[in-house]
C-alpha cells in the first residue's frame, strides 16, 4: 500500500493524509477547550500550530500533484498557498516567538 506514498508527483495520498492529520488536530484543538480536559489546556496552542503546519504542507503536496495533472487548479491554489504560509508565519511568531529574543549570533 505504501510503495509509492512519497511519489507526490503521481500520487495524491500523502497530501490527503496530511490534510486528515491537520483536521484531526483541529478537532483535538476544539476538544482541548472543553472543561473536562482543562488539565491538558497547555497543549492547545501546540495543537493549533501543528494543525496549521499539516494543513499548509498538505496543500503544498496537493499543489505539486496539480502542477503536473491539473494545471488550472494549480494556478488557483497558488494564491492560497502564499496566504496560508503568511498566516502560519504570523501564528508562529505571535504565539511562540513574540516575547523571546532572537539572535543571529551562532558563536
């Protein structure tokens, strides 16, 4: 079954699996807001970031397939990919990196 899973040029399954994992994490994000799971609320932000990560990379893999097989859909998804990468970068910055200093000094 997984013999050509990473051949995203000719097989859509990896993008579908990434979308499903992102959707599952979105459902988990909603569930973690419930009162009976209050002790796990610290993981809610992590779920949101991972959901966005999997959804964006699922779209990227889907676009790679569409570039070769459905060029019209590829052109339509191009703008949404840029918007989703900008949103993901904003979410990561404001939720994770906002209050932490960032330095380019490697040594």
